[in-house]
C-alpha cells in the first residue's frame, strides 16, 4: 500500500513571523539539470493569515513539491497557488547565459531577476526579511536579510512548495512554446531533459539554439562538437 506523504507545513514561516519577520518567501529552482532551455527560479510570499491557517497547503490547492505532482496536477492547481500568494514571481536565465556564466552565476542571475520582479509587484516586497531556500547553498543573498537553507524544503515547507509549482509550471509552458520553433527535439514532452527521443534528436540534428552546448554531456551525442 502506497504511503501518503504529509502536506508541506508552515512551521518555519510561523517561527519566522513569531520572531518578528514581516516578509517571508519560499524559493526554489527548476531546470538546473536540463540539457536545453532556461533555468527558472520561483519565489512565493504567503501572508500571515495563510501561514497561520490550519492547512495552508490545502488552501493552496493541495500544493506539494512539483516533483510529487503530475504535469496535469500542477497545471490544475497553478492558478489557485498564484491567486493565494500575497506576491509571487519568477526569474530566468537563458541557455546561452547558463553556457556563458556557468550554473552558479546563472542561478544567481535568475534569482536577481526574480527578486526584481517581486519588488516590482509591491514596495512591501522590496526588502525581504527571510527566505527559505530548497538546497544546500545560498544563491539568494543579498536579496533577503536572513536565508534559511534546507534540503527537501520543497517537500516539507509550504511556501517553498508553492514556489516549486509556480516555477515548474512557468518553465514547462515556456518549453511547450519553444517546442513549436524546435519540433525535432520534442521539448513539449521532455522539457529539455534527457530521454531517448531527445538523445536521438541530438545525434541526428545536433543542438538547437536553446541547448546548453557547454554541458559535459554534449560531445557524447554531438561528436563534431569535440573539435570545437
């Protein structure tokens, strides 16, 4: 019998509010392991009433880590998640920027753009008191006064789960749109991640304009790049 995972909770946000924080965001990224397309950062800010409600994840449409939801489920809850955030935003770094800057700096660039968009939504979001970030390293400073790093925060923390869904759905929509310009690589289904059709397309057609050609995998599937 499959074990049902508990809802993401708001205990971290509640503790931060109790310690005096006024603006708290969850931050997550998608696309880091993709072979093509942008890296996208999602930022979600919940208000105090949502955080202290009985089941904030349920009020957010049953939000979970985006990896725990199917593409259809993510699309179904996207509007509810977005509508119930106090503010939310995304920031992106293109495949070319990932190539030119490397993943670390591309992640920082996408994050800077995401926080700029958040600040554009409201003066209250200009300086964030605390950010809860999925992962082991801080790509958010100096955009928040306090940064909390936690592995699997997207599964356990409701604001990070919200950021995860917002980022994933936004990026998936970008990749489906790009698939019309680059149909050979099947980006509408693989979203730029490796799969048999994607590998076969690389071997047959080479990289598209949105592939990350500096990635280590590329010469394995596009041998002529080894000469460059």
